[in-house]
């Protein structure tokens, strides 16, 4: 299956609001799925591309449990009248 959009680590970093070195660290750690599209895999520098669906899966996996719960409005405190002595 071919996704409609692929991101470079630099572009993914801009989307996520982080440093591209952090994106590369997630790729090397296996947390973020990426494909090496370099012409030769022997001794060449990798050219990583991240599918839009893989980036979405990565974000869903890193969600905080609190973001899954529906927010409950807390009752507001009523201001106390000032008392002068």
C-alpha cells in the first residue's frame, strides 16, 4: 500500500515541533517507522522517509492517557466578599 504523502526527518520534525535529530533518534530506536530510499544501501548515507500513516500511528502510540479522557469542567469558586475590620 502506498501512502499519499511521505515526510523527510526534517519535515516530520517541523510538523512535530521538535529537532530533526530527535526524529532520527526515534527512527534508530525503532519507535518511528521509516523507509530508506537511498539508491545504494552499501556505505551510503540513509535517506529516510516517513509515511503519513506511520507518523500518525507514532503520535497515537505516544498519547498521554489523560488526553483520552473527556474533560470534566470543575466548579468555579465563588469569590468571597471582603470583610473590613
